[in-house]
């Protein structure tokens, strides 16, 4: 690129050789988020959300808003115990009949103002009051649920999906049966997309159902983790062992080329195989986030502990986040004031709320890195005396440069120039 001109900060791009990057592409883009067009800023921090009832890993977070539009509960599952928080602010309290299977993911769905939950091992149960649950007679053992065409549909522990009687979440005897899903593997996920019911198995096989016919999507690119599925404007996003996919009801579409080296690479230093099975994901304010554990890409050889892959739906780009506490479950919910809130749970039973005025990770500093490459192809003399640049006014970045004939990871000699606070800087 030329040695002058405006460079718009881009996003993470590990799919293209750094020597072929367009201006603004990043080889490291950590803990930032999009601000105005052409600018990035440090991501929000977080602080604790409610208490720590039992100090065990939070495996599930979900919410239920009643049909009256004003009453809701946030639920947390940790150590096999189901807890509720009234209006999202009340202290976590154990639900009646809230003992589930330790370590299991708990799915849920709502029909006719009744919530159904299950963990795939213990009895499926339901609630009409939000605080206590009753074992649901004749309901299948399942942990994948959704409502569709006036019924609750449940993904069983083998290869079938079941449905309740029409108009009720609790009648699994009358006009209730199951549909066998062909193909290898067991049920892995069950969700809706474009007014169709979509099934996926742990082999990646996917089918679509319209209430009459079962249609084979002829793919094995289904989600590796039901917990990674999230929705933005009827697009479903999820993690597969080959990348992150967007799904609109027809064919899964790969959207993660830019960060592929963090998902799998030749060194085997990307996402650990077992993480794919229960990686947690969430969509919040047009951003999709999925926690993938510790990864090291084989381009920069930089390690990100407890990495979160973040996709911005509006700008179609990727960055990395790294929290001081690893998320094991997420929830984006609307609070009593109508504001959308984001919370996550860690492995010690504590939940945290992200955003607002928080500038640290519950007191821990947030490390921000943006590293890109400038190709000074028009300069023949490699002796530079001055660095002159302009930044958004008020920018608090620290400027460093490393000059080299080529890109050699791990051998960059960084020189600290100063800060960018004044907007226009000139350093000798």
C-alpha cells in the first residue's frame, strides 16, 4: 500500500497472506468492537450478576417471559440444580423439582404459556408458574425442544423427534407420537428456521420438516453443539468442526474463512476436539459470539486463552475476545425496562453481566491488541526517521512499529513510539 492516505481499521483476516492484505486488515484483533464506520473501540467489560449459589459450573442459562408481557424469570443450571431469578433481579432460588443431571445441558421451549425443560437424562418436566416444575407424564427423555405448529417438539436421546398433542405442552399421550430421522448418528439439535422445523444429528446430517414431509438437506454440516446455535433476523449461526455457519433454512453457508486457522490448522493447535461438542454461543445486538477455549493459530503463533470468536452481522467481519472468566453458557434477554442485556456463566457458579459502563472484566484489565501490516512498496530506502499519522480524536491507543523485510512470526522487533491521544501524532 502507499505510505500515505487514510487506512480504515478492518478486522481479523488469517485467510490471506499478510503480504497480500488490503489496508486495514488485521493479523491480531483482540478485545475490540466496531464503533462508527471506520473506527473500532475497546469492548465493554463486565461485572457480577447476582450471587454464586453452589460454586459449580454454569451449564445452561435461559429466560421465560410470560404472555402477560411483564413477568419473567431468568434461569441458571449449575451442578445439576435449576435456579430462578424473578424479573432478572431477584436472588437465585432453587426451583421446585429443580434437581437435574449434573453437568448436563438443559433445553427448553414454551407453548401456551407453559415452559417445558429437559436434560436428556432426567424426566422431562414443565412449569406453569415459573418457580416450580412437574414431571410431564409420557413425555420423552430429551434436551432439545422447540414449539412448531401448535405443538412442542422434542429431540430424543436416539434418532427420533417426538411431538405433543396440538395446543398443549403437557399432553404426550393423545395425538402424540414420534418421527424417525434417517441417517447415521443421534439427535444433536432441533430448531426452527424460516417457518420450518430443522433437525441435526451428531454426524452432521440435517433434515427439514414442514408438518407433512421430511426433506433431506443433503449435508453433514449441522451444528456440533446445540448450545452454539443463535439467531439474528431468522438467520441461525452455529459452530461446526469445519467452521462457523449461517443457516437460513436451505443450505448451511460457511462464514468463518477469516478465522479458519483458529478453528482448525495444520499444527493441531486450534479448537480442541471435545470443545466442539458443547461450545456455547449467543447472538446479542447483531453480534454472534461463541466460546471455543484456548487456541493458537498457525500464522501468527499467538495464543488466546479462552478465546471467543465474535462475528459482526452488520459489518460481516470477525474479531477475537478474551474474558478474564471463561464463558460456559450465555443468555441475551430483555430486562424489565425493555433493554437487551447479555450475561454469561463461568465454571464456578458465578454469572456476569456484560456492557453498560463497565471498563474492566470484573476488576481485571482488558488487554486490547490491533496488529496489521503496512507494505511500503514505494519506498526504496529502508531508513525511516519519522512516523506521522492521524487517529480518531481521543484515541487512547499505544503505537508500536516493527520494521522488517518480510513477515516472520515471533521475530518482530517492536519499537514503542508513544500514544495516539492527540489525534495527529508525529514521532521521531
